[in-house]
C-alpha cells in the first residue's frame, strides 16, 4: 500500500467517515461480516502475502 493510500485510510478512520446502518445492511445482506471476521476467514493470508 502506498504512503498516500495509508494516509487517506487513516484520515477516514480518524473521522469515522464510514457510518452505516449495520442492522439495515444485514437485512439486505445477511452474510455481512465484520472486518475482523472477514479478515479471519479470508483476508489474513492475503495480507500476510502482500506485506511480506
């Protein structure tokens, strides 16, 4: 990830830019996962490969 991308993500995170109605989203997409669950199930290995 580029430095600019990391800065942008940090900026969004600091301002809690992503505000969603999780209950409404789960009604539309019942399989919606939290970030932690998605990372555990699918993304951790991909991130390890990317960061190594």
